C-alpha cells in the first residue's frame, strides 16, 4: 500500500485549486463578454435607471 506524503498532497491540492479558480475566472469573463449576452446585460443595466425614482410607499 502506497501512502502519499503530506507535503505532496498539499502541493497537489493547491495546484488543482489554482487551476480550478483560473478556469472558473476565465469562464466568467467569457460569459460576461459573450456577444449573445449583451442584450440581457444592457436590459439589466437600464432597468435600474428606468424604475420609479420616488420613495416607496
């Protein structure tokens, strides 16, 4: 039975976590700048401005 040293396991988990976060960040940036999503983002940005600008109630 082969055991993995603690230092090796820590290095491996940090490396996998780093690549996971890099890939996740790249996916978020690609989603945000994807041309098909432009209309929904513009509609969301304008919906805040077009709302009623009066106190509630």
